[in-house]
C-alpha cells in the first residue's frame, strides 16, 4: 500500500468495524500483508489513535499499524512535502480540518474508497464522490475551573469572553496546529466577523498547541477556560 501513487484516505474506523468479513480478502489488504504494516497519519488524540490501531491489528492479523500523531496542519504540511519529494510513505490520512480533503481531492491525490455503512452518514460527513468521510464531530465549549470560578460568574456565550475581567485568564489552542481550532475560528468568524478575534486578542489568551491541551491547563488552575 505504501507504494501506491495515490493516498488511500478512508474512514479507518468504518473499514474496521462496518465492513463485511469478505473485505479481509480485499486486494488492498493482501498487498498490505505483504508489506506487513499500514502507515496512519492522524490528529486523533494519541490514546484514542492507539486503541483504533490495536483494533485494526486484531481485525487484520499480519498487518501492523504505524501511528504518526500530530496536529492537523502539520499533517497536511508533511503530506505535501513528502509528495513534492516523491516519498510515498503514508497510507491513511486523518486530520480535523475538512478543508484538507477538499484540497487533496482537487489535486487528485486521493484514492476513492467507500466503506460499508457510510450510506447512513449525513451529507456533510461524506464526499459525494466517495473520496473521504468524516471520522468524528468535535464540540467546542467554554469550560472553566469550578474551584476558581462560581457557576453564576462563568461566561455563557463566546461574546462574554470579550469582557476585560477575563484578561490573562483564558487559554486556547493554536489554529496553526490544530484543525479543530482552525474550524472553530472559522465558525466564529462566520458568526461575528474577524473583529471578534481582534477584540478577543486584547484579553491576552494563553496559547497552547493541540486542542486536547486546554482542558489540562484549566484543570490545573494555570488557565481557567477555553
């Protein structure tokens, strides 16, 4: 699989759990067994990604999953750099930025694959031409440390975060690393315009790297919410 000229981008979980037993005889599975492994670039949190990898290995004996976990934007950067260098390393790509798959499809870098069960997916979670599928939907919320802030005082809306009283007391991840946060930023820009983030910047948010990081900062008391 690693020597295919196109990237095989599919919903890995569906390939594992929803495909019929006959899928194990698929020519791609046979080819992967000859190589002995499948390389997966993913932005999924590492513990979750490793669990999926173990389940795949149990479903397809003889094929190891090599997990490379990093932020969505770095995944795209790595994929494009490898392609420019004619390096065909990755088999399955997962990022949290749906725009990446639109770009890769437009550049004709994806192989078509339709896992079983995706007919039940909402339209927004699948490409109509069968080149990519949604793996998950992430809900971004305002979270706060209940030992620091009383429920009655906590911000309720995104615009509440513009209040100067929260200056220096907030944390978020970086949209240049995290696809989840890049999507979140885009959604709020659509709602409130870029002016919202210009105003939010005045409150001097703490920036961390991954979307999985702010919760730990909030819980520790180093920052208060995301």
